[in-house]
């Protein structure tokens, strides 16, 4: 396998077509020959050990096979060691354009450009001025003219060059120099340097296809990459892959570290990087973007919360909010909601006052126990908390009103039960009536249940008990969420 020849072929191809190396292997190229609005005609090229004696292997992808069916390329069939691979790709492109009925003017322009390139050594005259294609690779006959030996960074085209002897060094004859063994170290240096330049350009090309980036130093492989997750959130990721295939050096902002922990450990590709079998830099970006994508879901959850409740941002956190719940009597309660565990249930922290009011652990909330990852909404948990705050604030207010009139009163928050002892008046002044009020879960939206616990022996007393139940029925027939139990007791005490 002639690696220098393969490198030159790859450079010529890259000048005209969008091709790149597969897994950093210069003998394995992949790209597309022609592109239309809805599809790209992709081609895979493999150089084997017998190249350039044998032509490279062309592996046509689905779209080319469906379009051309039995692909026959004359330049591939009639391959010689002097043939250029890029000419075969040109022929394939022309066949694709012809079947697609590309306008004849475009085909003729392609042919003219090819003729100009092939005849660039000779003098010729042409009536029509053709704008030169500055990106076109020069033919081998002009190869050395485009090299600038004084520019150490120009590795775009490599060829063997004569080395001038230093002053005072005896010049060797052609015979002597031809017998001098080639220095393998120097030869390998140029080969590896040129291939490394192509490798880095390939990595940059793959990144550029999907992401916006800025070069931040004289090194072409030291860049800032912009990963946009939502309309309002873009992360800037620094990376230096100058020494690729060695492990690239990433610089992650604190925001990313807060979301993902240490990316060097949380990103599988970075954690298991193998320079002998390196993946592309863009593969790391794909994994990073996938892991950050959950932030988009967090933002959607935030929008639902902030659409219903007042809130404050939590400093130095992208996943937390401080939510305000305005409740009965216009009292303001605050709770911290952190979605860093999403799509699992959020972390919710109460003040001690709020915890005492709702009187239930977060994990016992119905919305929390019934949580379904990626389906449940955080705002549903906040709604349940808000409802508990409203309900319990209302109950506490009612208890305070009853205590002002009836000292002998108890409330059991576990069973939501009120027990009130009321002493009778006039004919019943020797009696104490025991009332039990059971508050429903949906109180005050639903009517409470009230019982008289006394067992009376006298018939007259039983009649009083029956009259009490009639009074209860009359009162609850007009019940609204704005009705109060104190009004019921005021009614029956008369």
C-alpha cells in the first residue's frame, strides 16, 4: 500500500467533494458525490494493500444504487496506476446528474472545468473567459509549483523534495546521492505530519457540519463549540484536540458541571477513551448534547410552574426555583423546588412553618407517590401542596373561631375530626351535647359529616336529638365553600 499516494488522492478528493476519514483511517473514506435538496448520494471508498496496482473499492450507498441500479464506471474498469480516483468520482457524479436531468449547462460547465485542468500545462487560447475554481486541486504536472517549502505549516500537498546541502558541505554526485539510504525517521515524520493534518481537518469538518464554533488560538484544533439546547440556553464548550487521537482536552463551564457532575466521568466516551480506537470528537459532543437535552424538559416544567405561581430564581442553579404560595388570609409561604433529579420526582424543601401546616411528608403526597417519569408534571405536586395549604389554613381558621366560643373542643388532624362539647340551655341545661364533625378530604368543597354522640334515655331528649339533625340538614342544604361551622353551632345553640 502506497500511503503517500493514498494521501495525495484523499487531498484531491477533499478539494472537490465532501469526504472524510472513517475512524481516522486515511485508507477508508466516506462522503457524498452529489447533493440535492432532499437527499445526498453517499459513497464509501476503501484502499487495499495492492493500491495503486489495483483500484480502490467503491461501495455505493442505497440512493446511488436505487438511482443507477447497475453502476458501471469506465474509469474504474480501465484503471491504471496513473489514474486519479477523483476522476472516477467525477464520472459517477456526471452519471447521477444525467439521470436526474440536471440542466445541460451545468454538465457542460463541469466538462469545461475538467478540460481546463487537464490542459493547464500547455499554452492555449480560449474566447470565453472561465472563472477559475480556486478550490480545485492542481494536476500532478503542476504539483511542485504550488508548494512553499519555507512555510512549515503548509502540509496541504506533500511530495518528495530535494534537500539543499548546507554551506561548506561537499555536494554528492547523483550516483552517490542515489545510493544513500533514505532516512526512515525523516520520511515517517512528513508522512505522519501530513496525515495528522488531514485527521484534524476531518474532525473539524465533522464538527462544522452540526455545530457553530470559534477558533480561539493559532491552533486550528483549539476551539469553542456552541451547543444550543433551547431558544434561551446555549452552552460554550472549549476543546483542544491538537494531539488527536490522544484524549482531547475539554473545558466545561460550571453550568454543565452542575447539571452533569464531572463530565470526564459522566460522559462514557471520555471516561473510556482509547487512543488506539478513537471515536470522533463530534461523538463526544453528541453524548454531551443528549445528556444536556433534559434541560429542555426542565425549562418546559418551569414554564408551567411560573405560569401559575410567583417565583424567584435560585442563584447559581439552573434547575431550582423558589415558589411562593399565597393562601387563605393572604399569607405567603415559600418552598424550594429543584428539578436536578428530573425525570424523577423533584426535590422539594419546606420551611418548618409550611411543613407544620401541611402536616404530611412530601413522599406521601398523592402526586408524588403516583409520579411517572417523563409523563408527570412538577406543577401537579405544587398544586397539591397549595391545596393542602389552603385547606389546612381554612381548618385552622375555623378551629380558632370555635375555640373562642367553645372551650371544650379537640381536633385530630390524622383523622380530620373535630369533637365539640356544648352545654345545653334552659330545658337542657343539665345536658352536655357531644358533637363529632368529620371533615372530608375535599373540605370545604364538600359538606362535612356531623354526629351527636349522646345516647339519651328520656323521650323528650331523643326528640331534641332528632330536631338537631333536622337543623343540620337545613344548614347543609345551603352549604357553600364560604360557609363556616361556627354558623352551624350558633344556629343550634339558640
